[in-house]
């Protein structure tokens, strides 16, 4: 497995096109690998995430993949062709270090959603609601979504000094974009905080396979660092 990052130049039209459309960025990431490349296997799958740095210091595209990517086309379209390229590192050293009891700073952009078992909160029952995927829209719902999935993904959220979950839910959006003739709607949120590994094997799988739905559209990639944000291990 490999982990990569590439800066995007927001001034360029191509970068704005990619940043504004998860569908277009998904296609650009897919084109970073030849047709016969491994995109998903038992070890992991292609995952990606856009991180907007604070103080308008730029946007980074992070990618985890079974094979090394070639981002030349993204650099030419949306980066700094004469100055900046991308960085790719072997993910194995970090994955091999994972052990039960470790504590990490983490960042995750996800699609907190549920399959509706009943029609809630509607004055008139709408046909076809039950069984459909609905996004969680409140901070409490989104926080609980992550907590509910933590054990099955090999970690637990740590508590802060106040005895509350040490995680912040931010960059909460309802996104809509075109996919062919259809309109895709996603509820997304960024989670950032501290966790403890409870099952090393499950957690390694989480780092490589992701969490939740909409993985093809920039959701599900969880990254960890000792104490530095936005750092490739």
C-alpha cells in the first residue's frame, strides 16, 4: 500500500473544477493508475480525501492505494507544473507499527448516513423512504455515527480533560454534483481528534479500506499522525 499527497493550485481553473466536483476528482484519481492496475484487493483499495489547510494555505489531495499513482495529469491541470510535484510513500512502515493501545491524532472525512428503517420527521409519509440511505445532519448524529463504528474498525475515541469525546466535527456540508444525467447528494463531515487502537488488525484494515459510504467520492479515508496535522507518515 502507498500513501500520497499532492497540492492543488486553487487559482487555476482546472483545480477549481476538481475541487468543486467529487465526480470529476474521482475520475482524475482513477486516471492516476493504468487500466490494469489493482484498485481494490484484500490489502486495501483506492481512497482519497481533500484537505483544506487553515488560513487559506492551500488544498491537498491525499490518496491511499494498492499501487503507486502517477499524478502528472493532475499537476498539469491543477497544480504547479514548473515547481511542485507529488509525494508518495510506502504505507507499510506505518501499518507495521500499529499496535493495540497506541494513541493517535486522526482526521477523517466521511459520509455519515443510515439506511432508513422507518420514515421519521415527516408530516406525510412519503413513498419509498424506508430502505433508502439518508445522511445524518446534526453534529450529535454525526458524532454518534462515528462512535458506533469505532469498535468494529479497531479503535475508540479518547476523552478530553472535560470527560467528553476528544473529537471535533467540522466542515459539515450537503454536497450535490452531477454524475452523468443524475444528481448525487451527499452529507459529509470532517472528524478530527484523538483515538486509541483497540484491535491492531482491524485498525490496519480501516486505514486501507476506509470507513462508511461514498468512498469513490472522497469519503472514508482515515489518516493518523502522532501530533502533526496533514502529515504523510
